[in-house]
C-alpha cells in the first residue's frame, strides 16, 4: 500500500496524522480516500477536478506531471507539497 505523507499545512485536518498507508492506485483515489477519513482535505488539495495551482504531488521523489491521473505502486511514497512558482 502506498505511504502518504501529510504536509504541515494539512495536519489540523488530519488531527496531527503525519503519514498513513492507503490502498489507492492513483493520486485521485488517494485524495478521495483521504477525504473519506478526513473530510475537507479534498477541498484543500483540489479545485474543479484538478490539483490546486499551489499544490504539487511527488511520487517516489518525482513530481507527478499527470496530476490526479498519476498512478502509484504498492510501495510508492506520496508527498503533497506546496508548488513553487516563479520565473521570468
């Protein structure tokens, strides 16, 4: 089961739970499953069916370029992190 690491900004929603294992196979499923456990979490991560622009997801150390469609494996590590913007 993938291990999901909860960022500090979402710890109030998860009652301080910093990581947990889920049976999901995609980022969309992970967010839906987490929202079942911690209502309101999905609203903090998504907007209109996509990841919010200020949120990035890392799967096994790589930024998930497919967003919610990104697949995860049984032993994946998933991190939700603030997106870094900027540039010229």
